[in-house]
């Protein structure tokens, strides 16, 4: 899991660095092109074993997952790597709430307390000011909400589809949707929807090509580490360790020039991690 944390943190750092020259929508495209090659090769080598029957939900998961990646890369660019990752890791709080509202799962007093602690942390972090407007904070937090919806869909899909088919639905959506976004962005530029619409720019140096390829390759490595971690250890313990990504990404963000978080933000981060770990360790 720590290997996955390093990979995902580095992916965020590369995305932040590349966002100075490329639109975040284009970064989503390159991230998924590399991933499709590796997952597709796996499917060719070992065919899918599944019963299917929920194609609509499969497509929905891919679309929602791609939108959440749009918002995460945009938040990395506008809020900074540490803040974007902090918002992203509030998804277990939303997932617990959605499991209660949508699926009807029963939550214990401890889990309700964890949700309250996590939401309290969000209030400490969610403090829009002149340098970080409300819109950017809302986009960062919306990424967590969409991620929780995508994970809820995965719970249902895992009964019908091979894991690789679910991953492919996400990656294929992550290719088709950015292409549509860039076509629309070229003909109908609208700055109010710049987190959804963008334009394509060819890389102009070997360094940029390498970085774009690394963006996808390291993301695949993170998925492999993540899958292995959940395969060989308890899900709650693995997920709890995953919260170290907030600290690691914050350090990377400082290295890339993000401002040092103030005291309320640090308190919020601690509360979000505490609430998330409490939810992750639920039975």
C-alpha cells in the first residue's frame, strides 16, 4: 500500500508540473492511454471471466470515474497537490453516507462519529479566500463525492464483471471523454467550464513525452500495488495506511512550490485522516 501511495503521489506531482503546459483534460487522456495498453494485454493473455448483465452501470462507473479524475487534476492545478489530495481522501466519509442512504447499510455509533469527525475536518479545510475561490474548493470536494459514487458502483459491478473489465470501463471512458472535451473546447471555449473543456497541445520536448508516458505508467503501477495490498491484507488496515498519501502529497506539493498549510488546514487534515481511518477500520 505504501508503494501505491508513492505512485499516486508522484502521479499527482507529474500532473501538477505538466498542467503548466497542458490542459488537465489532456493529462487524463494520456494517463488512460498507457493504462489501456497494459490492461488490454492482460485481457488478451487471460480472457475475462464474468457473467455480465449490467452494461449501463458499467458505463456509468466509467463516466463517473473519469469525471472525478478531471476534477482531481484540476484541483491539483488550482488548489495545490496537498489540498487536492486531502479533499480526495474524504471519499470514505461520503461512501459511508451513500452506503447508508442508497444501499441501506446500518452504521454504528462509532461510524457516525467517524463521519462527524471527517466532516468537521472538511470545515477546517474548506475556507475559500481571495487566493482560492469557492469554486475551486467545491471542485476539489466534488472529486471525493464522485469517487465515492464510483466505488459504490464497483461494489455492485464486482458481482457481475471481472475486475479488469471494470478498470477498462474507466480507462476507455478516460480516452473517449477527453477527446470529446477537447473537440468541444476547440470550437466552444468557455472559461466557466475550463475543468471540463480544454484543447490539445503536442508535446514539444522529449522531457514532456517522457513525463506524459510516466503519468500513465506510474498510475498503472499504483493500481497494481493497490490490488496486491487489498488481496493479501485486511481491507480496513490497508485503506487506513493509504491515508499516508495526504502527508506524502503535501510534502511533494511543498517541493513543487505550494504554500505551507496554515494551522486550521493542518487541524482539518488531522481530523479528515482520523475520521477516514475510523471508517476504514469498520468491521
